[in-house]
């Protein structure tokens, strides 16, 4: 059987991330971009996070998708191209295939190896949908290749991944989505601000899956940079930043240490922090304002009974 995946010249990332990683490690307040969390092991650890009962975003979003599937489908309409931003294992998009019946499905992710496996399985299951996958770091710029159908595009951005961005970056990404949607729109999941105890349980879970996910970024960096980070010299740390409306993830040095890589090194003292992720939490008002500023004219919003999470269709 022929599997209708159209390989794309862009389907592999050839980008050199060394300068970007180095700049973060040498900064006064060191940081690593959260996109490096998603190496092959990290992608699997993230999938494990989504299965944790404490990690409410995934199960709450799913319950909203299920409860309001008809309304969501009606808002979007059938056919057209479905563009999945951060597709991962493509499961969320698949749950809309039967109702939305897209003609084309384009899966985009930073972690392309994981994506290719997922898409190959999917293509066999839905022979009537044209499928493409592409490895892209759309945190820098979102460019839909010319080869992708010019018809109505629905961008699918679930899971509140928008939360990784500062509001200026989120605004820029949403503008780029709006300008490439043609007369389509954006179906997005957004995590809402809530009490500390729920956030802490979700980001510092008792099984320590999130700790493993966060610590694995050091191995991911070792393979990108050729550095010699030792995972056992760090611990996972979570802070709630109420001023900036976000959960912050860090790796804290457990002892004084030096990390070296070709051409450079960095010394850390005990208790020094490496910032690895921001997960911004919105209110209905703040996300609506952001979408309006990005050029979206109308929004439809669905939430769960506890107002933990919102699903939004914006046009
Ligand atoms: C994939 C960015 C939405 O912020 O909740 C989960 C990543 N980090 N646990 C989030 C994450 C720690 C997740 N996003």
C-alpha cells in the first residue's frame, strides 16, 4: 500500500542550534529554550505527563472537545486544510478527522522524528486525507510552504502551547497565523489562571514525570552542543509567578559545578538556576484581547465547569 505522505525538502531540520544554546547558557540568568525539551525521549516523557491525573490541561481540554464537538465543528465547517501546530503524536487532530473531514492535514512539529512515525500510522488509517509533515521551529517564524493548498485553512493549536511564549511573541505568532489562514481560522486551547495548589500538582507531580521531562533537557543539550551536563547534579524546581501570570520551570544546581562544551564552559554555584520554561496562564479577557490585537475579529469560547481551561475558535 502506498502511504500518502508527501516528503518535503523542509521535513528535516538542518538548523544549527549551537549559537542559540550557547547564548542561553552564558547569559547572566542562564536559560535553555523549552523547545529542547522535545528530543525523542522528551517527547515520550511529555506524552506520559499528559496521562497524569494531576496534569489537568490535557484531560480538561479533551472533555471540552468531547462535550462541544458539534458546536466546534459547526463553527469551523468541514473540508479545507487542517494545519496542526506542534502535532506531537497527532492524536488530538485525529479526534477531529471524522467530524471536520479535512481534505488536507499538515502536521508541524519541532520534533520531526516523533512526528514521522505518528503520521505514517495515521496516513494508513485515513486514505482520503492528504497528509504532510514538516519539521519547523515556528517559535521563530511560521511559514506555510507554497505547496500547501491555498483553500480555507484551519490552524489547530491545542494544549495551551501558546503559554510558552511571552505576550509579544504570542502576538507575533497569532498575527502570522491570521495572515495565512485565508478565510479560515484558529482553533486553540488556552490554560486559565487558577490556584497555586492545582498548578503545583500539575507541574511538580508526585511520580516525578515532570521532573524527568525537565531534567532530560540537559541530555538533549548534551547531544546538540557536545556539553557534559550531569543530570544528577540538578533538580527540578517550579515557581508560580503571579506578577507575570505564569508557571516557571527551572533546573537548580545541587552543588558547585562546571559544564564544558567545545570552545566554552560555564560555572554554576550550588542553588543557581537554569530557566527552562514559562507556561503562561490567561484569563478569558486577556486571551480575547491578544487575539483581537492579532487581527482576529470574532471568537467563540468553550470552557469546563471549573473554568480550568478554554477552547477558542477565532476568525
Ligand atoms: C506543552 C507547553 C503546554 O506548559 O503545560 C508540561 C509543557 N511543561 N509540563 C505546559 C509542560 C511541564 C506544556 N505545554
